[in-house]
C-alpha cells in the first residue's frame, strides 16, 4: 500500500505553480500577471513589483514555449557556428548574446561542423520556432540556405560578419572593401612593396572580399598582382605550417616585406612561423597585419596591426532586423577602424 505521506510529497514536488497562483497571492488578475512579465507592457511599477514578489515567493516562471505559441514571436534566436578554431568567433558570440539578451532575445547555440549539419540545424531551428537563424561561419552554401528558405520554416535567415549573395538572406557585415582600402593605403604609405596576402577559406555563397580588394588595389597602383596563399581554415596552427612550408627554402631576396592576413588567427600563426620557425624578426624583416582585433593580438607576444570590426553596431543592426525596423541596404556597410601596433 502506498504511503500517503510519500504520495503527498510527490504530488507537491510535481505541482507546477501557475499564473493563477501568482495572481491570487498578489491580489491581481491573471491578465495582470502576464503583462508584468512583458517588458513592453503598460503596467505600473508598483503593480509589477507586487506581482514579481508573489512570483518569487512561489518560485513561478512563465512558460516561454506557451507564450511563444500564443504570439507571433518566440524571442529565441538560433546562432549557428562552425569554425571554433577562429578565436574571433568567441568575441562575436559574447557580443551577440549580450546585446540580444539586453533587448529581450535568448540564444540557441548550434555547432555545425559541415554542410550536412548546417542544413539539419536550419531545419531543427525552424521546429523550435526561432525568430531568426544567424549563420556565423564558413561551412554552408546556397543549397542548404535555399532549402531552409524554400520550406518557409525559418522566418529570417541572417548571415553575420560575411556578405551573402543569396537573395533570401540578410547580410550583416563590415564593409570589407572600405576596410581593405584602409589597410592597403596604410601598407603603401609605410613603404612596403613586396606584399603576400594570406587568405582564409574561399567560399562561394558567403565571402569576405578582402583578398580580391587588396589584389585589385595593388594591381591598380603598381601594375602587378601580389602573391597570395589560401588557408582552408582560420586556424593559427594551419597558418604557421603554411607560412613555414612556403618560406623555409626561400632566399632572403625572395621573401615578402609584409604579410597581409585576412584575419587575426592567420596573422598570429604567421608571426609565430616567422619568429620561431624561420628565425626572422617582425616587423624588421617581415611585417604582418591582421583583421578583427581579437584580444590576443594586443598581447606583448604579438602586438599586431589590425582592423577592428564594429561588432557592437553590427549586433545592434541584427536586433533591428528582429524588430523589423532595419534598413537592410545599410547592413553590409558598417565601418570599423585601423588599429596600428608594432607588427607593421
């Protein structure tokens, strides 16, 4: 025979506190309780405080899933990231999640390692009724983006920190042409004349345009196209191996005088390869520039000249998309700034 005390304890443990319970304790209506948990709702501060105190006493939290089903918005954004070897992704995630939370959106983080996982993640995001799916990475293409949009299951598909040519996506990114123009001007003004460009993955559906801009500008200025190398990932170790393997058998006369890197992870690997793999000095023998201004490049070991992306402004732009108040034509023209340090 079941012990009645145990049964009562079990029933109490499984009982879910409802908005009606909070309303009864606070002496207000259920409608008022619901409004108290909505930031934009019109309700007096005194009434809201009374409801919150009752909710805290009872341990009540609103059912977010039920609330999303009753409205047109879930206040949930799916962030899909693949290249975690790139430390700039962590900087992006910190900024994005903080600003999204500030404006009332929570985040669902999905690690996507390849095209198949990206496609599956997009479909999974749609099942969770997210307000938007934000793609932050390189392992995706027009095919899986089109699949997600074609099924009309992802309300807004946003490509963050890259420019997408897919007409069904919204790109939020730095103006790479303007940024590389700034870097190219600096390299020329400082008197470097034998550059090598170290690029990252060359994707077709969403790209950066940094390599193309630098090569075009240099060709227009000097009538010759600089050499370039391509790394498959934004990985410092991969950049180290690539630079070391390319330069180890070259004579001093055949070395570049500056390596212009597409991002900071590649720049860090290049600096390490020059100093510790090849015994060269930075910047006296070969200078190095990066892109992104991650915290590591300001350390005494690197002090890399780089370009800082306006991540806060970009994240705020993403919020405007979620609110439906953004001017989409301006979202890929954010301007950053050159940060000059000792490496160049």
